[in-house]
C-alpha cells in the first residue's frame, strides 16, 4: 500500500480515536466540563462583549414571507461556496500545477488518495450547482424587482459575484491539463479575446502570451485558488452586510 494511503488511514484513525476518547471523557466529566466552557465564554465576553455582538448578528427577526424556499437561493449558493472551499483545499494538498505533473496528480487523487474520487466529484458537482443557484437567485431578485433603488449597489455586487462564479468554473477547467481542458480553454479565451477594444488585453492576460502554455496553467491556478476566493469572500461579505442593513425586498 502506498505511503500516502497509509498516512491518510493513520490520520483518519487518529482523528477518530481522539473524537471517541474526547466524547467519552466529556460524557464522564460533563458536570465539570460545562462550567469550564461557560467560564471561558464569560471570560472572553467580559473583554470583547461577544454575546452582544452575536446577539445583534443572530437574533434578527425574519418575516414569514422570507421563509419561503426561493428566498434561500442566495444562502444555498454561499453554502456551496463553502463546500467548494473545503474540497478545493483537500484537492490542493495533492494537485501539482505543472504540465508534467498536473494530469498525473489528478489520476493519483482519483485512484490513490482516500476518498479522493469522491472529493473531486463533490467539488465538480458543487461547482455546477453553484452556477445554477446563483443564476436562479439573480432571476428571483430581478423578477421581484429587488435590484431597484435603494438596492442597486447590492445588485451590482451580485452581478460581480455571478461573473466571478463563472470565472471559477473557467479557471478550474484547465487544471486537469488534458485535451478537453486544453481545447476548452483555447476556445473560451478566444471568445474573451473577441470583446471589442479590451479583448486582446484579456486574451494575453489569461494566456500569459498568445498560446496555452505552462505559464497559462500557473496563471489559472493562481486565479482559481488565491485571487478569486479572496474576491468572493470580500464581495460576499459586502453583499451580506448590505442585505442586513436594508433588509429583504417584500414580495410584489
């Protein structure tokens, strides 16, 4: 059995043993454990007023009409992004962004890493689901007129998040570095290059030149795992803050 698989099994075993041992200890010492956590929480709250902050964040009344399922589309999108982040970090432990190793590392994840194929599948389908949910969310906002003043900035941040979501899919598609990824990226970047006035700049920026090379793979990997996640977190934070300040748009 490969060393990496033994290491994975060992890590899972240690985590499981720790969890079982800790649960048993907490069950036996529950009367002593609960006051300890309470004292720690009180100690932190005394210095930083965390209870007051959490109360303002969590204890906001929600009208009955806002509990309908179509008002949850934005939250589902955010949840799928969290899944993407978690599974993406797991994949990044094994993926190697070089032309010589990219495809081989994907095959290694699929065949050798414990649950690697499942993690990659979750990452793939959560990405598709995120695109579907963000489109459905924007359609709901548009149909209900929630893009009108005073919510135009919120709508603008939503449009940016939609574009970034599409860029996530586009930059991630090249990472397997197979024929389908190569030609899909070639066609996609040429479409971007057809934009009037700025298309050529976009094309050269994405490809780091005129062709799909190792530099393109490095550029796409950096965008996919560093630039775009930071942009999503910042824009999503602004998006949620504006929603909390202005509230949800009432049904028509």
